[in-house]
């Protein structure tokens, strides 16, 4: 069953990770490298409920079965700039077709905007790839995490300029690539 692969993916994600990333800012034609250390811990049932409430979502009877995590990270850019953040996230599967699981990705604090955010996710059980799409005010972030093995993930982030309603994503403003290894 594909939901078991979904849970396996998230079980492997728990722990401390070190990520080396390269960001290509296409609006300024700049390339920047960064190092991120982050920790992922399972989210307790009360915090899962809090994430639902923060996002004005109904209480779910199967909340204990949902994958939810606390993420804390610190990033240092090659310029010496530091960014730290902590957030709670919850993945609520809604559709399972063939080898793809889709649903809502809820956070109590979003990366681009410091407020609760509901986004969309899809998970490919063949590739063990999680794809998260978030519509922010100015950009649309498409973030991919592919689990190569329990200790290695490949990350790809593409930020598009947010287009007018019902127009395609076609103006890329930032691309990031990363290798994430369990510490």
C-alpha cells in the first residue's frame, strides 16, 4: 500500500540533517551557497491539533495517523547572513491514486510569510519524492524532496513570480539545489 511508503519517507526524515545548497537568483543574476543544519521531530497530537486550528481547519478523527513534524533550522549563507526558524507542519492526505498521494500541507508559520499557511503536496511512492506547492503573496514556491536512502535527500526549490489568477507558472525568480545528509 502506498500510504506505508509515505509514512516510511517521513520516518526517515526524523533526525538531524546538514544541507549544502546553491541558490540561483535570476532577478539579480546572483549565485549563493549556504549551509543549513536542521532537526525534524515528530509532532505530538496536541500540536497537530494546534496546526489545524491555526489554519482554520476542522478537527480530524484520524489526527494521530497523520504525519506531522516540528522543524527547526539555522542557515548560514556564504556572506555570513544567518536565518533561524522553527515551525510545525502537518500533512493531510486527501487523494490516493495509483502511486500518487495528494493533500494539504499545513504550517503554523510559513517560510516566506510569518503566518499559518495551507499549501498542496503530492507524494510519488515510486520515486519517494515529496512535492510541495505554496502560493505566497508575491511568489509560488515549488519545493521537491527526494529520499535517496534513509540518510540522503536531494532538494530542489523553484520560486516563480506569482502570476495572475489561472495563468501558468512561467517566470522563475529563484532556483535552489541541495544535498541533505543525516548527521
